[in-house]
C-alpha cells in the first residue's frame, strides 16, 4: 500500500504524525510525507520520503499578515487561521503538491487536522482520506472558516471538499470539552512523546533520593522567545527546583541572563528524552507536548501563547492534570506560583497518571495502521 501523509510545515503539526507513519513503514508499506523542504533532515533518518512542496511556515505567516493585517500565530482569529491554512498555504503550495501527489499515486492520504493540501490532493485524485487530529477537537467556528476559504480553491481545480473517511484521534476523552461528540469514523490513536528515529522509548529515570524536583520548561520550536521565557525562567529559578529548558530552533543559552547553576539548556531534543526524570512540565501547550507529557503521567502548567494552545490549556485545567495560566494573567510570578502549586498538590500528579492510564488503553499506531490497511484491502 502507498500512504501519503500531508502536513503544515511546522514541527508541531508534523511530529505527531510520525508514529503512524512509522507504523505503516514498518508494515512494509511505501510512505511519503508532503510538506516543506525544511523537514528533509527530520524525514531522511526515518527512511520516509519527502515530497517537498510550498514555502516555509514563516513565509506563510508573513503572507497571511499581509492579506489580513493579523499575526495568525499570536492572534489566532477564525479569519486569520482560515487564511493561513486554507488561503495562503493552498495558494502557495497546491500546484507543486498536486503534481507530487499524482506522481506518488497514493492509496490513502492522511492529513493532519489543519492541513488543507492533503484533502485537496485526495479529492483531486479520488483517494480515501483520513484526518489525523492532534489535540482536542477544533471549534466549529474555525473548521467552518477553513471550509469556506478552501471551497473555491477546490472548485478552481475541479474538485469538491469531501469528508474524511476516518478521524484518527490521539486525544484522550479526559481532555475533550464536556459537550464534545465523537465524529463519524473516529478511531482512537494512542499518542506518544516524540522520539528520535530508531530509538526505543526512554526508560524512566530512577528516583533521585533527596534531590530537588526537576521542571521541564518547553515552549516548542516556534514560541520559545527569550523575551517571553527569560522572565519566567528567572521566577522559576528562584524556587528550590532544577530547570531543564528547551531553546527552540533559534535561541541560544547566551540569550538568557540567568544563574546557570540550576538551569540546563538543551537544543532540539525528542520529547521522550526530555521527560526522563522530570516532575512537572511548564509549556506553551502545543498538542504534541501536552499529550506526550500526559502519556508519561506527568502534570503540567500551560501558558498558552497562540494557535491551538488555548484548547490544550482548557483541557488540562478542566481535567485537573495541571493548571493553565491565561495570557492576561501570565506574569512570571503567576507562572512560578502555578508551578509551585502543582508540585505541592498530589492531586495533579494523580490526575495525570489517570490520564496516562486512559492513553495506554488506546489502540497503538501499529494497530491503527493494520485497521486502515484491512479496510482498504
């Protein structure tokens, strides 16, 4: 079978697809990913082909801002989100993407929930489509906006949007909104923290008797701005904890004026390794970080910066698996207080472990790949 994954050119959208892509690869299927050229170093070690199409994410944000006057990353209004994913990205990507998809000739297209290019390719080629979600369900006002902006772009290419045959859902029920209804074709899919190619899941680190608690601070690859993180790190480092801090893709340790005695800065590292020996994760609330952390039974403090992070923040707060600090209250001191409260309150760790148990009971990527292959046989 030939399986084409399609992703917005951003780590937070691509990395959660890798467990299922690996599962198809390990079955012996031919797998490719349709996304930006910048992800060649991520996919090449996986033995997964890249079908490069479209510009990088910073170009798409700039074009969206030019068209709408809004930064879709920091101010994700329904209009700016729709223009980013279904307007600018399709306009700057679709022609090259469709040519690559035709050459690949997939039997199945798997597109992450915000990707419109993959569904366009599936519609044009007449191929079954599976949507791969990456967190709690996206609100209707955003999905309706995406559909409205996408429709004329489908029509211009002689196609019409069609519902996905499957909705692959890595979000445990405990994180969904109270009024959430499972969509037709839903298949649960166990999430896992990102790990490097060929790496086994990291073994838990033995308890460090008498050691300080360890806090992972990770604001992802795009939102790890020193001007945002610096004051938060200063407040957190005043507590009796050790900090492990991810730098994102552009920052360096020299960007932070902070006492290094209790702070370990790390470059891009698979989340599976970062979580080893950690007691708490302070994060922007990206879906991959949030679900990967809960899969390890660890509580969170979520400080959303934009995009879909507000959905994860709401789910964490409502489920009791951690605390959310909204932007209007996100002073460094309030984030540090939230971290202290979660570390001191065993109820948060208990809720996180229950979420991990729920996640462990979801079908594995290998089981989902087998199910989809059998349905298409």
